[in-house]
């Protein structure tokens, strides 16, 4: 039990030698069949080669992270750090406490070694007595040989990690992804300190900057997806579509039961968990005026016939790549005139954003194109302050339109729903769109029920439309574009799903 988990022990475990002999015997032999090499192994190796080229002389330490306590002796479901998943290919809930070490070689390049806690023997205390890691409690772990066969990299016991990190730490620079695991970061710091007789604030600052630089590089390199990643994103989008159609099919039930936002959340979550690893982020299931709260994840409200429901949700597949899609649906199957007016305006803005996605344009051009349509619409509707035209509100000192469209139109998408978050502005907002990038396009209009600057018939209406888009050589591929988007298509979609259910 770690120091973090020091607490009273209420379980009664037999501890006699006779019992230990009994519990460790009588088991069928373990299979010696090794898993096949996974498809992602080749792509992960290429990613590591790119990292190696950036830091040819450095030892690089990339932790998966550890289990986190939810309450008392219950842990959250484990999810590895995204940098670790990207460089190893391990997804789902694998492998808590593991650490990838890239060791520089004299002949150039790095040797990749995965340090983790392998399967323990049935004659060990861990097998039966360890409720956090033991096979009796959480199932069998892979062996060292299993991981080497599956991933094509060296594997060592996690107990060997301290020596590997500390080896020649005075002559080999060591960098660590600090935010992945505080204990591993502390281990690296200890190795660094042990390599020098005197502490130095300047050296400590240099090491901290080196760690930040590594984390930023690993985040930024995910801006461009390889072929395998793109296919994972297509799978995530398809699974998300299945979840949306399941929600549509059950909208009448959500209305009937009350607290329907929770029903919608549960239906989508069921399909996410069945079709993938789970949801990629907390689903926003916002009915009526709740749609005007941008991050409405409480999902405690009723779903009422005649309202709109804004569903912002995405399935995370087992590899941890996630979709992020929003559709705003009329609960009763058809838009009112006021709802359609707002929806169609957002649709026009989204289409403008989509049209701006092509190589040579910048990431910020997408927002500029969409927000101009939003500004033009608000001006046409007489909602901007007197004397403020479209150009005036779009100017830096204006921005009046942001009362009703507060957020950005796009973000990168992949292993994280807001992927590549550590990239510098130069590499993100100001960067040219390049084939292999995947980004969202998600303008909206949000008219709160108590906003007296909004025409009365529009109050309480919130609309967002969001798709996941791949930049291609000659433009873009809307990965979720097969899902209905226009108001007419949405109504036909709902009618078709309901007819199929009858």
C-alpha cells in the first residue's frame, strides 16, 4: 500500500503458511502463447523516432501515470497520460504506473524500454492479497514477454526503474513529463540532485525548462495525425453517430420519464461504453435554456416537448482517440419558426468555417470565417449596439457579438478532446492548416432566457453545431459530415429514426 493510501485496514486476510500454500496451488498452467504484434506498434515506433531526432542525447522519461483514489479504497478507472499512449500505442486502462524510457544509444537513436508491473506469480502475496494490483482482484497483468511481443519494445520490471533513471545522470541529460506522475517526477529530481554535489537554482531552473520543452514537443507533435490515428478517429465518429441515433430514438422516453437530460446522458453513455472505451469527456445534454450554459454537464433538467436539446458528446474508442460532435435537436421532431431561424444562422456560420479549412489557410481563419457570419446575422437582426456595424464588432476593441457567441470556433482533436493543448500559439492559432490535422468546427448562438437584449421570441434558444474535420491535400474531409446537419436534414433524421423504431 502506498503512502497515499495509508489508512485503517478492515479486510481480514488469511496469512498462515498453510493457507498461502493452499491458495497458490491447484491452478491450470498459464498459456505460453504470446499476443500478436499490434498494428499501432509500427506507428508508435515512428513517433518515437521523431522524438529521438529532437532529443538525440537525452534520456526521456514518459510516465503513464498511476491510479487515482476516488474515495477511500476505490480508484477511478485508469487512463494513461496521452503522451505515453501516443508513444507506446497502449490505450484503454493500460498500464497504471508504467513508464516509458527512451535511452540514448552511442550509435545514435534511442532504445525504448517499458517499465511496468508485470504478472506476479501465484505464490506471491500480490496474487491473492493485493486488492489494488493482485490478479485475484483486478485480473491478470501481461508478462514482460507479452508486452515485448505486443509492442515490439523492451520491457523491464518497474522495480528496475530507479537505477535506469539514475544511471550516469550527471553526464546524460534527463527530461521527464512532469504532469503525468508526481512520484516519477520526484524520482527524476532525486537522480538529478544525486548527480551533483551542490544544488544550484540555475541548474534547477534549466531542468524545469527542459521538462516543459519536452512536454510541449510531445503535445505539439500530435497536431499531425498519421494514417492509423485517422482511422481511429473515423471509428470514434461512427460510434458517436450510433450514440446520437440511440438518443434520438429514445427522446420520447426522455420526455416521459422526467429528468430527461440524465436519461439522454445515460443512453449515450451506454453506447459509448459498448462501442468504445467510454465517453471522451462529460457529455453536455442541455435542454431548453440549459443549452445557453456552455459547459452544462449537470444534466439534471427535464426534456420537454417543444424545446431544443443540445447534445455535445463523443465516443472515446479503446485507443483513447475521441470524437467531439454537437447536434441541436428539436425534442418533438420539428423546429419552431424561431428555433429554425437561430439554427439556420448557426448552420450558415458553420458552413463558412468548413469552407475555410484548406491547406494554406491558418487555424484562426476558420474562426474568422464563422464569426463573421455570426456578426452579420446579429447586425441584420438589430442586436448589436446602436452605431456598431459588422466591422466595428469584429474589431479587437469591439467584440459585442461575443455576448451571444463567447467561445472559439475550433480546437484540435485526437487523444484529448482539446488535443495539443501545450502547443505555442505560433504552432496552434497562427499555424497554417496542414494535411493530417483534425479540428472541430463548432459555432453557436446562445440566447439566455433572461437576456433582455434578445428579441423575446428568441430567448431561451441555444444552438451549436459541431463536426470533426480532417485537413486534406486539396481541402478537407468532414469525418462526421455523414451525420445530418441542416434543419431539414435534422427533422428528416429524427423522423426516420422514429419510424424505424415503430
